[in-house]
């Protein structure tokens, strides 16, 4: 039976204060447990505290201190998934878990936090490079390859509640007041009405599995020429959900308002070339992309209002999601679905 985290704990996990270890304290953990020493530089994170650890020899690692509000089994879910990927798809560019000197891969602290060290994945963050059709297709293809690698992976915590999971979009309604723009709020509400009436029931009939669930441009790395994806980071939002939701997340950050369908199709076609879409998945994908955009819009505003000191981090994906959502919402839904199907078949821009 999958572990279920109560709805009340979802908000607690999202707003709990991050661990606040000093670099010296974090360095001592790396030294004492893993035998690693070097310089530490802080990295941004939504819920945890992360450092880049660079040894004297120039090797890089990520030291991760999980939020104490994160259930230990959810952290282990991420650890075991990375181990599974290392076995099933060793060529995928994901971090590897480093064992401590005593063989443990998770070190529990008295505070309730869990310490892990992962290998560093090299590359240029996707959000810093120009987008091209080839790069968008690489995003979709890499998402599909990762999804295939996770096929069949099971864990006791796979059913944990995550408000970012598209299947939970209906719960955003209680947070809609956080969206300050009245017109945008109304459009979000219309999309949520459609989700509750049509999309959510249809999801239950599609293939489900554990997925990454956060293929956003800050979690992806590219090669020096920015032609393909060469790194996948941050498995903190991983969850068991409808498989196609992972594609929706990946595509949602690539809708050019000037031509939303064509740019979305680049990502969708990349996925389809590796993991062919079922008819039911194809019929829902545009609505699911819109729901991921709504999720980003609502939760970004809600979190920024609750924790204004981190507003810049929470709002970083808001402009892209808002522009894409408004452009997608302006399209005729039936015509968009038909054109999407034709573009996927031909692979044309």
C-alpha cells in the first residue's frame, strides 16, 4: 500500500523553513560521514538546503540537507529512484548517490533532516540558453527516456501527496485568491472547472507510474552548444501519477506565445519519438499543459505572498507560464487538438 501524506501536511511541507546549517556545519557533515573535504557554495532550493562541494582535486558534489518537514520515506523514495535509474538506464545523465564511509546513503540528523551527497552533473542550465526546435525536442525525448527508465519502479512513498502533481489541480481552487490579476484568475478558474469535469476523470484511465514531475528549465542542463539536454537534476517532486503528466510538465515551459502550438509540439514530438502517445494521452495533453501552467501561476503567487523573502525564487517561472497559458487559452480547443494531432504525425513545425 502506498504511503499517503495528509493534505494538511502538504502546506506544512511547502512552507516549512529550510534547514539553516552554516557552511562550516555542512562541511563537517561531509567530512565526518563521507570523508569529503573542500569548499562549499550554497545552491538554491525550494524546500531543502543544498551546497556545491568542491574538493581540492577539483571534483564537485552536491551536499543535500532535506527539510525536516519532509517525511523520511519520501527522501528515501528519491534515493531509491536514483539507484533504480543507475541500474536500468546507466547512460542517463542523472546524479548518482554517494555512500558514506559506513555504507549508508542517508544520514539522519537529530533535527529530523537527512543528509545525502550526490555526484555533480555538468552542463549549462537550460533557462540560460536560447531555445531552438532541436533543443525542445531533446527536452521531450529526454523526459521520455527517464520515464521509461522509471517504468516498473515501485516504492512505499510513491503515492505521497504533492500539490504540484497535476492530478491534484482541483485543490488549487482554494488558493485562487492569491492570483492578483482578476482576469487571469478567472481564466484559471475556467480551466479548473474543465479539469474537474472532464480531465481528472479521464486521467484514471491512462497508464500511471512514478515520474520525475519537474522537468522545468532550472532542472535541466545542456551541452556547450545548447543543442541537447545533457543533465537532469532535482528529483524532489517525483511522484506516482498519470504518465502523460510528466510530458505536460516538460512542455509547459516551452510555449512561445507567438506560436504556442508549434513550440509545444516540438517537446511533444520528442517524447512521442521515444514513448509513443496513446490516443487518450494525446487527447488530454493540451489541457494538462494548461493545468501545469495554472499550477505554476497559482502556487507561485501563493508562496510569494506567504514567504516574500523568497519571492524571487518562487516567481521565477511565472512570466513564462502566464504568457503560455494566456496564449493557449486563446486558441479554439477543438481546432488546437486537431492541429496538434496533425503536427505530431508529420513532425512539421
